[in-house]
């Protein structure tokens, strides 16, 4: 499935779902949620660095300075729909199988791993008006202690996770994952730690950020 077909599918589904949206959707999505604390700058994943070298246009600050997105009911519905649509559109296949290398980040068309799915979700949501700075690629450890990538939406209500393993949008503290690091809001090419750093104080905190 090409990017054009994916975009058309998103637009069609959004139009249908908006007409059926439950009145309580925004209220349910915007319940008080924890804000993940950011600490000192850390190294980005090598796959991300190489992706930015190949695709610099996807790794530039957007200049909007909107570290947290203000979410309407329609925007929440958009986020939920894009998460579910991309999860269904992209078949889970490893980089080793697709490209013959352990790590290769790219925007997928029909197959890819968790990092690729994150890149596609971010690209679509930015094109639909969600601030780029509020969509952070995030590296976690899953329930089995294995590395995994998800997309964090930093909203005014809290930090929420878009995951290729489930269609439900969850608050970051309700995923069962250990958050390791994510893109910086100031510069998407830089990353910050989400674990208590041994040196350096927190550079971003809770609801005031």
C-alpha cells in the first residue's frame, strides 16, 4: 500500500468516524495523566541518526514551539484512528528480513517494524495538523525487557502512547513499559533520557511543561 493510498484511507475513515463519535470521547481521553519526566540529553538510536542523514527533511524543528498539543475531541479521534489504521496497514516484518540488516529506520508502505510504524504515524499526524514537537519517537523496554519503539503524544492532558501492538491509546504510565528515552521537544534530532539520570537535573517536569 503506497503513501497515497494510506492518506486516502485515513481521510475516508476520519470522515466516517467523526459522524459516529461518542460525545464522551474527548473527556475520556483527556483524563488526568502523568507527564513523563525528562532528564539530561542522551544519545539517539543509531537507526534514527541514519534515517535523519538520509531524510533530513523529516528531522527538522517545525518552529511552532508547541511542546504540548491542545487536543479537541476531533483531534483525539484522529489520533486513535491513525493509530489503528496504520497498525492494520503495515505488516510486522523485521529489518533483517526486509533489508538484511538488524536496524534500518524508514517510512514504510506496506511492511516494517515498530520504528517504521512510528515514523509513518508521525508523518500522517503532522500532515493532519498535530504539532510535530508534540509527537516524540520514544524507546522503551517492553514487559519482557526487550527494546521497542512507540510514539508519544505530549498533550496538555498528559503523555499518551501510540503503539503498534495495540489500537488503544494509553497513558504512558499504563503501558507496562519502562520508558528509556525520546526525542527532545526543542530539537527532534536530539534525545532526552526518561530515566533518572545519574548526573544532571531534570530539564522538563510535569504539567507545567
